[in-house]
């Protein structure tokens, strides 16, 4: 029997073209997240499932899929939506899409750094409102980045690519994380490894690039925000729950930090109403990897993972 391949939401055509000859392909007709019931119905009897970051892959999902399931290919680098241990316990291979979205996501982190420090969202809203303005020596001043310190939380692929861009702007780099970077990367970036506490106290911009795990849930809480300089900015392009959104609203209202640039939220697509009222916050709808080229590459990599596992080969990018 041909393997049943389930794709929970439309993905770019080249990925579907790669999957089609590998089995019986079922692709959700809806370009929206499936409800849990719909998702569980869709995956029943699947040999392979291509999931999106909003699909929860847990024991209930694996039960619903049944014993034929061999691979779950998540179209994202983050796997916080996938219970990787539960997959492993059942012999299901979990894969993700690292590498192909590094540059696009780092570009977006840089955009948020610039937007937040130069107050560009606020400025654009001012022009659109048709407000009167005129150039003056003191009109709408932001913060310069030359010589400022970027604190990178998680110097993995995306953190490193963001730090490279920041170096080009003349920023100094400090970083923290589970692992120390290689001496080559540290040297290239002139990056200093430090504790989270020291990073928070010394950085002018704190950019989050760690994965969401139980350890990093609310890593940036009220205490962390209090530790930051009142002139500092927080940028988040990883996952919303790394930041306690309520505490962030409180810190911004109190002037404990100067501003924030957020591409991700605790309860997407909802945004804390307090954030919407604050001019010093830039809010983007989870666009980190949202370029045509990157989304095509992500879809293709997920499809390559599926095809490899179904053929009995090692997938290119398993989650380890
Ligand atoms: C996107 O957010 C990803 O994790 O790939």
C-alpha cells in the first residue's frame, strides 16, 4: 500500500510536488490552523505528517495517527509544538527546518532593532495620521546603535546571523546561552560570553534567540525586565512565551525599559491589549521566516525529510 502523507495546511507547490510521488497525499483544503478534532481526524492512519508550528503534536495526536506513523516533519525550526520525547518513545522520527530560515529571521530581528531604537513604527503612524510635522533638531529622536551593546540570548544560527548584522552597524556583542559558541564565532563577532543577569544589566538591546523550552518559558519576567537599563530595548523573534507579556506591559508602562520590538506573542494570534496602547512597541505578526524564498525552502526541507524516512533513509534534519 502506498504510504499516506498528510499535510495539515497548504505549503508551497515545490514541496507538494516532491511529496506527491512518495505516497497518497492529503493536503488540508483550508489555509488556517485545523482545530484539534480536525487535526486528529486528518492524521488518522497517516505514515507521515507535515505539521505547521500551530499544530500540537502530543500523545493525543500520536494516538489519533496510529501505529503506521513514521515521521512528523515540522515546517519550522522551533519544535515547542512537538513532544519530541513522545515521538521518540513510539519510534516516530521528528524533523524540523533549521538553516534555511536563518538569514530571513535575522533580517527581521535587525529590522525590529532598527524600528524600535529609531521609533519607526510610531513615526510611520504619525505620518499616516496626517499629523503636522516639520524637521527640527529635536523632532522624533531615536537612539544610535554605533558603540551600543547587543545582548544575544542564544547564540545559535539565528542569534549569530543577527549578531553579524549588528556588528556591521558598529554594535558590540555580548551573549549568553546553554552553550558557549566556538572560539572562531566568538572571535569573528568579538562576542563576550556572560551570564543572563550581566547581559540584561549591560545591553542596550536584548535580542532573544533561544528556543522555547520549559527552562526558557518566561525567561524574561518582571525581575529580568527590572535588571535591564531604562534606556534599553527588548527584541523577540523566537517564541512569545519566552517573555512574560504582562510583565513586559508593566515594565514599558513604568519606563523600566525604553521599548520593544516583538514578532511573536504568548497567545498568537492574540496580542496583549496593553501592548497595543504603547507607542514605543513595534508589533509584527510572526513574520520571521516570511519571505517567498524561505518559505519555499522550508516546505522543501520538510518534504525531503518525509521522503527520506519513507524510503528508509536518515532524514536530512532530524530533531536530536
Ligand atoms: C518559525 O517561527 C520557526 O520556528 O521556524
